[in-house]
């Protein structure tokens, strides 16, 4: 009986030790294109504790506007200061979760920020017209061949979405009828 | 001697299992302050009488935008919102299946924003819907349909396995709500009295594909079929909130679906003026959700449609129902006044730990 009890307790302890951590790792990225809701789905929720967002920003895609670099996962405040006052600002709280999604609208692009430990980081940049281009020269309304020429053919494709991965970031193109209709930089989990 | 050993063994097992049960209850999130939405689903089971005329299903666009108390006060309609944060359509379907074990409502209202999700999204949201459900085969099916790849069924059946690491996050709430929680909602409605006017919403990004996914459609078909089998009128709605974007392409698909299946679909974004909703005063978060004033206006507007179209009986002359609802009204009015007092005193809803 004693052995059975010890075995049972040991089994329960082992089982309880197998529980995974509350923070999920390696889940899908929070693309603004899918309007994933807020902080619960932000990269902050899943950035490994050992890696700060700043470290994650090091080797990813970088959008540049008027010579101002906007790397994904970079701290937002200094970048936003350089960009100047946005045309509008919108913030939303995810249903049932603390933390805010912050969206800064400039004339040709929107900057999305996520919050981690009270600091805002760049979550995404979406381009809205062809007066701005990616660092490698792709703009809205370019052809698919222009995208491949600039970024190569190592993309993942699902329907009209073409995704390039680099470090902790993605560059996502929507291409319809051989024309780029959306460009998004995204901080990846 | 053998008998004595058996008794000692049995007592030890009972004590061990009892301790694990208490430990599990202690470590599970309580959702009684701050993130209260995790308590929504569980409150339904505490209702003494569950034969509601109308049951709402869906995400925050139902539990924050329709006031069941106003539906009662204006039309004598009994209703309950079985909503939860980011409730996915398969979760809505299984919640309806489960609801039918208790009652057969005349009308089911489903908010279609969830159609944008074709696959499981986030464990934290899953938990807020699934952990609140009572254990049943239906709950198991909902878990199976909802789990992320990294999740395990056993973690839902024995949440201690999942939440054992919460021991260092325990707060007073975990102890004071160990064996029961205070009532937080009004037939599934989450009240907010604060106001934050809507401004300019972000531009809608272009999507790679506007078609709702096959999995989402499959569950909408099942929801439709389940309602038909049970003689329930299904009403599809889109709540009048302006963010996240509700694309025209999505709206068209819902119109077409409703027409093909002989259902009613109401996009309340197109009826905001008729309902008298003003997003300068009737939202607490700049247009994402309505506050209590907006939810009451929407209930008043929608209630007239429900009462007329489905000839729902006015139960206000029913003594049993009136007694039940008077208690609900008292609780509703008390909370509304309490929130207004807090807002006046602190500038935000302190008890809910919500800063505006």
C-alpha cells in the first residue's frame, strides 16, 4: 500500500511537472492583415524571456521612411520621435487582456506598436501607397517579378500572400493579378 | 489488519485527491478582477431558470453590446448571452449544443465577426471559453476543435497540470474565490459605464483573401442545421462597432449565406442611426465596444425586431419571471451606480482595475 501511495504521489508530481509554461512559443505571427487581436497575440506575449525585443530586431527586415530606419521589434519611441507627429493615432485594447495596440498613421504608411513591460516596440508597418518603397525598391502596384527580383524566390505562398522570412521579421506581399496590392513588415514571434 | 490497511489506504487516497482538487482550484485563474471575461461562461450554470427566449452566441461583440436587462424591461423578453472573449465559431456551436441540454430557446443570435477565424488562435482565449464549461462530451469536442498544436487535452481535463506554475502569481482573489465567485455579469452581459469617444479608426489593410474559411463555414452550416432541427430561429448579426474592420466583402458573404439558408442577417453598422447609437457617447473604448448606454440602445432597437418578428411573449406579467428579473434589475442598477460612483471618485473603474 505504501509503495502504491508513493508511486501515485510520484506520478502526480511528474505529471504536474510536465505542464507547459503559460507563455506560448513558436505560435503564428500577429499580422495586422489578419487583425489579430491585441496584446494577447502580440510578439511581446511570446518573445522568449532570454531575448529582448531589441535583440530580436537586429537581423530582421527594416523599413525606411525619409532615411529613418524602422526595424521590427525596435523600441518605438525614438523612431516615432524622428518620424514626427502622425496624421492620426489609434489605440485599442485586446478583448480581455491588458496592454494596448497602438497604431500611428502617416500619409503613406501605418506603424503598429506593441507593448512589453511598459515599453512600446515596433510590431508592423503597412504601406498604403506607391510613394514609399521597401528598402530594396518594391512599391505597391509593382509586378510579382519585381518582388522576386528584389527578394528572390525563397518565399512561402498561400493564395495571394507571399511571405519572406528574415530573422524575427517577415515581409509580406499581397499580389493580385500580377500586381502588388499590399506590403507589410511584420515583427515575428 | 488487512482491513485496517485498506481503510488507511482509502483515507490517504481521498486526502491526496482532495488536496489535489483544492490545489487545482487555488491555482486556476479566477477572472474576478481585471480580466473578468474568463468568468462569463461559468455563470450560466448558476441560473435557476434557463428557459430563455433568446440566447446570444459570440465574442465580445455580443457580451458587451446587448443588454438583456433592457430587453426584459422594454419587451419582457428573457435572454442570456453565452459569449466569451474571442469566441470562435466552433466554440459557439458547441456552446449551443450544450445549451440545448438545458433549454430550447426560440431564437439564437450569432455574431458573425468570428467568421474571420478559420483555425484556433490563442490558448489564453481558448481557456476563457473552455475552462468555464462544465465537463461533458460536448466540452471535449469543443476542446478538440479549439486546441492549438502546442496544447494537450489532458491540460484541460486536469488544469492543475497547466497552471501549477501559477503559485508565485497567487493573489488575494485566488483565496477569497477558492470555492465560489461573486456574480459579475448580467445574464452574460459585461457592463461598462465609462465613455471614450470614437475617433478616426486605422485604415483597413488589404487582405490576401476575403473569403471566409471552409472550417468556419462548416461550423456555420452546423449551427444553422442545429437550429433548424430544433425549431430555433437563427439570426446572424454584426454588432455596430467600428474596429476591427468589417469588410464589405465579408458583409456580402453573410448576406448571401443568409439568403441561401433563409436566415435573417442584420449588420447593425448600417442601423446605428436608427438605433440612436452615437459613438461619441455610447462606447467606452473609442468604438471597439459599446458602453452600457449603447448596449441599452441596441437592445431597445433589436428587441422591437425580435418581439415583432418572432412574436416573443411578453413575460412581464408572469410572476415567477418577474421576481427573477427584478433581482437582476436590482443587481444591474446597483452595479451601474457603483461604477458611476467610482468613475466620479477615481476617474476610472477601480474595482474592475480598469484605467481609462
